[in-house]
């Protein structure tokens, strides 16, 4: 159970900074099959096939980094309640909720979590009327996996500020949920304050597999997979995008309700005779493991000045 009464209802979007914006936008459009929908002040916004106006944004910067994670709230009352929870949690870098301009929403606020990550909470985004699946194309961001220097403090913040609930714990990670998906955020035990990977949801297993083939055609080999995870029961295939951003195609995420019992590390021990603990495929490539330790957050980006 969560300690706060308010909760976000979805992971809406993620923003990255890169040293070659044009090539990165081209990759995520042509190979990853997101659709560009908006550009302002040099930032490019791309959508999936789901209703969210955009799920991914790309900006130019001297160094590659993760800029911001954006969560969706139901309405202004929910935003205000979540803001109150951020203050009650004792966070120091929290801005007051304020009106926003489209396509960023009607209202929202930004803050820094205990490890300095930039988080935004918004409501009232002018989303798309069309949300039909399209084979091979990502629907939305399924989840974001974050490494942590202080995983307990980070988990407490996601739980008490944003209303996430714990769904499973392994020896290396906590899986947390803000809706019916088994997890929207994964919190690793270690690795510093870095990005492990961003996972994009495909409509089915066939789309994951066809996406893997298309990535190979574009010169990006599979770094891990195909396989199926234990917690969440989701299929996966991992790649390295431009500037070695660690990304995943995933599908068939387990759906849960209030009756779901959170698993513990002992629940995820492989049976005797299993060759390794990575599941039904070989372990991630060394390139993938290195990339999953090197994406840090930008220092600024928690204030939403550019969205007003």
C-alpha cells in the first residue's frame, strides 16, 4: 500500500540530451518508428501509437544525459495533492504548481528527487484522439529502469510523493507500479544515479520480434534477448541506440490489481539445473552493461520554465 492518498496514473514521457540531435531524431523516427509531432526551441517531440501527445523528446547538449521524467496526473486537484506530498516528504527542490502551455499540459510542477533526478508531474495534456495499435510501432514508454546510489530513499520518494506501490523485489531491483501495469519504474540496487534503460512497449510478441529484425537491418544488433523477464512476465529485446542510449522493445506486460502480492527475492530463484540467472537467453552484452551505467541526469531541468 502507498502512504499517500494521491498517485500519478502513468509514466508519460522521457527527455534526453544528445550531442547529435539530428542523427538521434532520425534514428528514433526511421529505425525505432516513433513519429515526430512537435518541435520548439530546438527540442523535438515524438509520439508512439498511444494517445499521449509525445512519449520521447530529444534536445542538443554538450554531453549526452537524461533530462527529465514526466508523469501524468488525473487533474489539477491531483497535481496539487501530489505537490503537497512532495513538500511533506521534505524535498528541497520543488516548484509550485503553475499553468502550462500545450502540448505540455494545462498545469503541473517539477522537482528533484533525493538523488537529483528531474521529475515533472502534469495534467491536461492535449492528447491524440487516435490510439490504435500499429504493428512494429511502440505504443508508449513501458517503464524506465534507474540505477541508484540510495535505493531505499529513492523508493520511499516514489512511494510517498507519487503514490507508487511495490510489486516485486529481486536481489538486484525493485519493481514499482502506478497503475495496472506490473511496473512503470524499476529501481536498481546500485550503479550510481544513472539510467539503466528505457523500455518502449510494443503491442505483441510478433512486433517485438519484427522490431528486432528492423534494428538489425539498421545496423543495431541485439544486445540482450529475445527473452522473458520474471517480474512482470514481459518479453524483451535490448539494443543500443545513438550515443549508446540503452533501450528496449518489450511486450505482454503482466496486468495487476489490488490483490497482487508483491514478490520477494526468494520468489525469483531459478530452479536447480538452470545454467544462469538471466532467464531464457544469454546475459546482456558487455556493451549493454557498460552503457547502463553511464547515462547521468542533467543538473538543471526540474523547473518547468520552458513549458509556461
